[in-house]
């Protein structure tokens, strides 16, 4: 999530004065934004995340909340986060290399511990974890660290084409599928009442009772979904992030004209494509044979444009020097991105799961957004207070200590 930097006495975690502030601000923006979509997965059955007609009210204010979330949030903040992770791989490698260390060994040790943290997160708390996928992607993405930006762009977009082709082929051949395969796909898209009730009961139950349900979903995410989409999409975006970093696009060092042009171009490309896709999905009444395959492609590609527009907007804010307090808070959240990501899981699972308030499946979409605002407020206040006393977030401190095989000083005065 964050970069590492050099020290005269060897390789030590990055110090606050050595950071690229625009990256921290952008990372904070992304980690807060992903909750807009993740809360749907925390609070409702899994199928509702990909098919809004599968569960819950989809009329009136709830419909508009879903539409706005789809246009402005779905895949956008995760795209930014993935791009920053790719940029972070190069930053860490450069840091290790400049310190005369074996950069490859240190990278893979760092990624190994991220994998362990992700597995604990996925199997004991929330199956929607992204850390496992990121760690697995980083194994191969690291091999492209020396590639020129143009090649990184080519390989990144090529990687993203794989899920597009798989889903397009699925939509073209769905009518010829064996009946059992079609039935299983339909069940994941639009579960029957019995399956819905089973999932509701599982997540409203005790923590230990949900382990089997959560483990099954986590295994699916880390195997089948990772192989057909997650690895290609996340890995491709990481490569694009590497290219943007090498082009100095993420350091707010390009001209105002460049960022303005990129922002406008991204919006003009992304918004019409995503809105058209939404209209088509509602026109087809979210029918599996269209919406699961062809209907998902508009947001898949349109999100690239919106994400690039968001990145450009944050770079413009950083260049201008405006909103100093806002930038400072986002920067602190970005410096503690891992901790804040895990914090969102702890808070939201307590609100919705059975070991807490047990509101799983009981909260409408418009109410979910109110909870998002509340969690954001708590995160920003808590992060600000924490970072007045400590150098790292607790998650970052643990990750760094494991990576360097040495307990890191965490208090500001240490």
C-alpha cells in the first residue's frame, strides 16, 4: 500500500519527510471510496453485488443510490488502489536496490506476509478480501518492473482483455450450456428463496457458525474467480499503475493542462459508456443471459476513464495547494491504508454480522450510504488522532516488522 525508502544504515521503512504526498492523498481517497461498494457486500447477499435485482428494494431512492454508486464508485476506487499497488512495487524495488539489498528477496518476503494477512482477513472476517489477490498478482507483476511505460501499458491492457474475452464468449455460448451448468450460473446470479434464507441465517449467526460459509466463498474468490477475472484485471491495472508512475503522472508533476485534458477525456469516455450499460441492463430486466456477460462489460471498461479522471482531479488538487486540511487528512488515511482497510471490515462486520448488531440483509441501499458517511467520519478522526502519536498504522507496523524481521519503532518520539 505504501512505498519504502532508503537509509544510510541500510533498508528501513519510509520516513514521513521522504514520501510522495500526492500518492498518499490519492491512496486515502481510494481507500475511503471503496467502502461505497464494499458495504453492499458486507450488508447483503453476495449476488446483490453483481445483480442489484437479486435482493433488496430497487426502486425510488434505493434505485438512484445504486445508479450513482455504479456510475461513480463501482470498480473506480479499486482500479485506483490497484494502480497504486503497482506503483508501490516499483517504489519498494527502487528503495531496496538503492540500499544495496537483494530487492527481489525483500519484495517476495513483503508479499508473503501480505498474503498471510489477507488469508486471515478472508477466512476469519470477510471473504471479499483483496489482499490475497494482490499478493498473488504481485508475484508476477514484479517481473515487469524494468519494462518501459509503453510496454507496461500494452501488457496491462492485454491482461484486461482476457476477462473481456471470457465473458463475451460466455454470453455468446450460454444458450448451448449443459443444463446443470446453466442452473448453477443462474443460482449465483439470482438465488432462489431457500438459498437466500440460508445465506441470511449464516451471516446473522454466531461467528464460528459462519466459518464454513465464509471459507467456501473465500475459496471461490481465490481460485475460480481469481483465474478467470481477478488476476487478469488486478494484475493489468497494476501494470498500468507502473506505467503512470514511470511517466511521473502520479507525483502531481505534470502540467495543469495535462491533468485537465486527461480528466475531461476520461469523463467523456467513461460516463457515456457506463450510463449506456446501466440503461441496457434495466432494459433487459437484469436477465442473466445478457446482464451477467455482455451487460457487465460497459462498466468494466468505462471505469478506466472515470478512474483516470479521479486521479487527474486529485493531482490537480495537490498541485494547486487548495484544500490543505482535506489533503492532510486524506494523506494520513493513505499512509495507514492497510489499517483503514481492515478497520472497515471490523466495523462493518460488527454492524451487519451476527456477532454484532446482526443487521445483515435488513438495511436498504440508501441507509447503507449513511453508514458509509459515518464510517468515513470515524476513520478520518481516529486516523488523525492516531498519527499524532504514532509513525504507522497498526497494520503497517505489523507488516513492516514482519518484512524487515525487526520490530519497528512506532511512537513518534522513538
